[in-house]
C-alpha cells in the first residue's frame, strides 16, 4: 500500500512499475472509476466507449452469466456435517 505525501505524490511499487514499464518521467493517467481510481500506464490509450457500446458489452456479459447460471447445478449439501454453526463460535471459549 502506498502513502500519499503532503505534496499529494504517490510512490508506485517497484514490481508494478517494472511490470508496466513505468520509469521516472513517465506520464501516467489517473481515471475516476466509480468509487475507485484507475491508473493507466504510458502507451495505453484511455478507451472511451459510447453509452450504446457500454450497454451492449453489459448486455453480452449478462447473457453469458445467464447461460452459466442455467447450466450450473448447485451441489447438494450433506444433511449432517457432524457440527453446527453455533458450535463454531463457541469453540475454544471457556464455558
């Protein structure tokens, strides 16, 4: 985890900088992404999709998930595990 300095500077961890070829003087882009921030390394242009394209991607992902849900069969739970949830919370406590 990186800390923000009083000058609002952030240090990029060395392994990540090496992985994405970020060097001193590289320009990186900070992109708001809902409740988080995306950092786009140099040489990777920010992709701007139209609203229709984003909705189409969302609909495709929804269809794929519905197909997975239709073929997924939940595993049957054993009727008797030999323990109860309450026993887990009491384990190791003095009685």
